C-alpha cells in the first residue's frame, strides 16, 4: 500500500488526518500504532512517514485540522458575526460536543502528561488556540464589545478551560439544558462588557 494512484499528496495527507482522528478516538493514543493509522488511510507506513515524523506529530496535526474546520464553518456561515456572538456560539456548542476533536484533545492531554514527545507539540497547539482567542478578545475590546481593562490572555485561558473541560464532562456524564446554558453564557458575556461611565452627581443648587 503505497500512495494511491491518482491521489495527490494533499489528499493523502487529508486521508491520514481523518484516519488518525478515527483511530485515536477509538483506541486511544497508547493503543494506536502507526501501522493502524496507515492501514485505515489505505497507505503504507512509509507514505505516512513522508507526511508526519511521528505518531505524536500526527495526533496534534489531526487536532489542528479539526479545529480549523470548526472555525472555518462558523466564519463561512456568517462572516460579519460579532466577536462576542462568535464566542457565544462556540460556548453554546460545548456541552453537547460529540465531534472527533473532543476525543482527540482528551487523548492528547493525557498523553502529554507522561510523554514529552507529545507535550512539545501540544504546548504549541494550546498556545495557538490561546493566541486565537486572545486576538478575538482584542477585536471585541477594540469594537467596544468587551471591557478593555480585561486581560485578553486571562480570558483566553478561561475559554480554554471551558473548551477542554467540555471534552471531559461529556453529555453522557452530565447534561444541561440548552436554554439554561445559553442564559448563563449570556449573563457571563454581559458581565464582561464595558462598564457604563458613571453619571455626574447633580450639583447642589441650594446655597
């Protein structure tokens, strides 16, 4: 099983990323062999190593690919969506997430705690996610949607904790109603809005 006839290098890479997401999700990081992913993608081990240097690199690459697809779909649906509305849309989706990236992030976080080969690319991946959210926060602050006194890095960290925690607390462990969750998120985002300038106290005209 070398590269499939008529299939480009880009298509082979895409096959490998999708196969990696499926196999890692089913078997876990430690239970997955490179040969398993190559077989699922219909290519040889050599073809896999032509695109990815290690199993750890492939795991994080699969995470990045799924994250990009989610964000691209959101922007394509409404490119003029405000930054705070985008955060709300992503937040509302978290409690019911069942996508492959949810399984992948759990596998990657667990593996990163005991395997430095996974920890290195995961630090880069998490840093990229944090930078993306922080950039979104700054855009919202510039547009007057969020309080400029807030730390973009701290808010990005908060969002990462919510997103990654949602991968662990899945709907089969605990559920929350969509309306309940949306109401809470709206209250949180409202609390992050700029404070209204206090009105001047009326002057005392009585001498």
